[in-house]
């Protein structure tokens, strides 16, 4: 769908000014296109009238003057198709010949590069023939004009591409005329904030366009700025420590000499020093807290990862503010931009101050803005330009047409783009399978007081978001008000994770998923307050490794107390998790009840052990663990405890065809008579072949989903006979070469509970179930199935 663009936006006018350059295929010399470029771009857009420039060498060089008649911009043009580097060299020569000029422009019609005169010694400067310059921007004019077509700027161009055009504002005649005499272009580089799309109507977003914009903003704007700020502040930390130690030593010396006036002055100096380095200290404290739970031996790699996660936290906060503003829950980002633009005229304000104001307003939506202080430094760091760029880009995206479900999908697509280091990532399809096997569906009474759900290792939050989705569907069938619905979602789902970034990410996704309900609740009651979701930074395992136990006050102390309550709570109706795997981190450490973790085959088995303590009688367990639980000698005790504490319902083993063998365990907390049998299923590599061939697709309504295929393959009750696989394949239209020539996608059998001993549970070694067809039966089935053409 095309949109009617509002004329007047700088980027739009700049692109529109370049359109005519490509309408004359016969143009082969600079003299054929440069007059058009001067008239359309420099005249109509940048403000240079007919007497503000002069040309020579048949339009091969053009000099633009400021309002005082002094050369301000020099342009060197090459014929279309010629190497732009030759035009760059000539532009630099022209800049050397015009000492007052601040910018050099090189073009071959298809591309345009702008070089800004810089101070000698500037870290980004290049020196040639006594002239120091840095690249202001380089634009692929032809590709941009073709990409935009009849679409709006925000739809067609990424924020980075828009920024490349926005930087041309530095060349505007009034900008170069008002610049201080002798100022260098590198010191006056514009930002994207307030330039690219302020005069355009926001473009209607789609989930995919929003995901792309988020990925672009993080990679091109916020990550570089935050990484630079991290480096600068970490260097200041050592400087601060040295100066602090020096002043403290002088205080002690003054005290020993009885010089009280000197002590008073030195203490004032120490106070001022600590105030000046407050952000660096917050960074140091947050990074130290973060390092307690991150396995990163390489200090440089750890620092880079922390900086990336800090940038992601900043982006998520701005996105939440943008969406909240659209729903009337917070101030409009455009209003914030205009307000702070006015403030900067009267006080020293920048975009960092603006973002602080945004966070304060967002606290009305979710107190604490999803951060426990680990990443708070990023909102105080010297990244004002990056914040301005990000705020402007987000303000230019119209999210009003996206539902909360679509916003969540866009955010998930952004995460899938590997734009950030997602910790403990669980595919939404995997989360759906785990919830299905627990019986946590909208058809069950999951809104009841005894149906609270816990994910003790919530990671990126996919499972809790999936649970919230089902709970919202359930409540939509009732007469619950919006406020009651949101309160129920908040109070019925709980998560723990020891990593602060995982907790932030989970809370952010839950806020996006429930934003529409929140808007309805606020509309009905302007005093409604959500508070925060029950997602806490804490290690669910008893060792407590990775938990922050330092002093805290106010909200942080209350959150820590609430986390301890959840961690020790009994009586959950559901415990569902994609448990972390890998070697136990403290194999000799104490475990609840006096046991030890010695000999544990995998860390995921420790979560199984704890699940029995969290669940109420008859509570449901659904957990993905490492497949070593089935056969490893070191897992013998874990097998015994699982059999003793639970009525096993299902064991679903995923044969990925590689070394990884995930195992889904579905069980009930033991209460009442023991079960006679349970269901064992083996998902074979054929299942994955169906996914690769597109016959089974996660997250789609147009094809069979993995959850549907697996659910249809399993019996209704544990231990019952499964439906014939032939029937499942025909009904789901999955008969193909993979199901004929290979193993069936899912092999299912009933297993007597008497086999649940400490010995290896080698059910996979059994003969295939009689209900699973062989190759001959599947081939006959294929012949009986009509082709699409016959249908």
C-alpha cells in the first residue's frame, strides 16, 4: 500500500530533488546533470539561489558561498559511471584552494559523498595535502530514488539510510552562514533527531517493517554509541579510583596533623569528585553485578556483550515509550522532542535528559521500567545524539495499526535477526509445545487461584509470553474487566532468572503483549496501576550462585524479598520451563534437604528435582531437559527421584540427527494411586525434514505446526494407544517422500511404569509400535492419497 507523503520533510525533499538526475539516459558528461543537481538539490532544498554559486570547467567544479559571499561548499563532479575517487581528489584540491570553505562534495551522479573540514588530530580525520577532513555522509542516490518509488520514506528506507540524507542539512546555506568563523565541519555534524521525518506523517508500520527498524536502530545507532560510552567511562573509572585514593590519603594526613579546615575542604573535593563520576560508578557496579552470572573468561568479550545488552535495554525502553504514547499511557515522543528542543535554548539540556523524562513517564506504565539498576548507567551516559536519532526514528513509525499480538511478533522477529545476544532463547514453537503438554491451554481453568505458573529459568521470556497469550484468550471468554484481566495475568504467571538482561527482556515482552489491555484498563480508570510483572532476578537453584545480595533499599529491596518468596513457594499449579543444560556449576554444593548435586548428569536435572517442591499435589510439570536423563549413569538418582515424586505422563525424546537429544518431560506431582503406564514418544529426524521442506512450519496458520503434529500423534490419556500414524499423516496432508522412505515423524508407544527404575530408561531400544507404519504401508498410503491435481 502506498501512502500520500507530506511535502516539506527534509529527507523527502532531498530525494525528490535527485529524481530528475536519472531521467535523461543520454547524459554522459558532468555538464548534462550538474546544473540539474545544483537547481534541484542545492537550490530548492539547501537554499542556494542563482547568485549563491559559480561554476567552472563546464560544471566540473562548483563553488557555493554563504550569505557573506565567502566560499562555504565546493563540489567536484565526474561523468556518470566514472570512479568517484577521482572526483573526491579534485574536491579535496578545491577545498585546499578555498581555506574558508567547510565542506567538499564529490559526485558522479549515481553517488554523492560529503567531506567536512576537521581539526588536525581529530580521531576520525584523514589528512591530505595539508587539509584534514572526515566523511560526513555518502549516499547512493540512484539506489535510494529507485527504492523509495511511491512509498513513504519511513517505509522504504532504514533509519541509517534516512540519516545519510539528514546529514545534508549541514550544507544548508543558513547553517553554513550562521556557523562561527573558522569552525570545523566535524564539530557541527547534525544528528537524525528532528531532521529526517519531522515534517512527514508517520508511516504505518507492519510487523516486519517495525522489526527491521528496531534491528537497524540497535545495530547502526545505539550499539556503536553505547560501546564508545562504555569504553570512555571504564577509562574514567581508573582515573576516578586513583584520584579518590589520593584525596582520601590527603584527608587522613590532614586529620593526623589536626588540620580540620583542610579536612573539610578535602571532603568537599571528594564529594564533588564522586558526583562527577556518578555514572562511571553506576557502570562499574552494574558491570560487576552482571559479571557474577555471566560465563565469560575474556574480559574484552564480556565488556562488549554488556555494552550490547545495555544498548538493547535503551532501545526497548524507547520502544515501550513509543507504544505507550500511542495508547495514551505516556507522553508523545514528538512532544518530548519539541519540549527539549525548546529547553536547550535556555539551559544545558540534551537528548539524555529527554530520555530520562521518558523513563519517568514510562514508570507510570511499569514501575522501574524493567531495569533493576544493572543497566541504568546507559541512560546517564554521553549518548545524547544516539538517543535523539533513535527517538526521531521511532516517532516516525506509526504503530497505531499494530495490535499487541503484532507488536509482540515484530519484537520476536527482531530478536530472531540475531540483533542482540538473547540469553536462554526458547523458540515460541517450543514454548507452545511445553505449555500444551502441561495442559496449560485456554480451554483449561488457568485463571483459577490454584493455577499459578512458574518458569524457574525464564530466559528470553518466550514461555511466559506464550502463557500470557493463553491466559488472555481464556479471560476474553469471560466478563472480566480489562483491569481484572491484566491483574490476573500479572498475578498468575511467575518467572525467575539469574541474569538481569533476561529479566528485562521478559518483562519488556510481557508489557508489549498486554499493552492493549493496559490501555483499556487505563481508559476505564485513570488511576489504574499495573506495578510490575512477577519476573525476578534470582537463581532458582538452592546454591544461590549469581544472586545479588548486597545492600539495597526501597523498590530493589522489595523485589529481592518477592523473589525469595517465589523461589521458596510451594503450591504452584504448573511448573513449565526450557531448563538450562550443561554441566552443573557447583557439583559439590548443597541442595535442598541435605542432598548434594554430586554426580548430576546435567544442570537441567537439578531443575527437575526442585520442581517437586514447587508444585502442589496433582500440579503439572512440563520441562525440556537434556536427553542424558534417560541413560546416563550419573542421572540414576535423578531418574529415581523423578519416578518417586511424580506420576509420569509423557517422555518425548527429540532425535535431531546430531548430538543434541532434548527430552520433554510431562508429569503430575504424585498424589493418589500410581499410574500403570505412560507414553514414550521419539520424534525422529523425519519430523525435522518436514519442517525443512515447509510442510510443517512454526508460527503459521497456513500449514501444520510442530505442536499440532506432535499433539495429534500422542494419545489422549497417558499410556493409551496412540492414533495410527497413517491416519495422522493423511489427515494433516504430510504424506511425502520423507514419510515413505524414512522413519515415521513420531514413533509412539506405551511403557509400563514398572520400568521406571534407576537403571537406564532405554525405551528407544524397544521394537517400534505396531501402530507405526512401515515403508511399504506408507507407500501404499501415498498411492491412495489423491494428488493436488486430482483434487
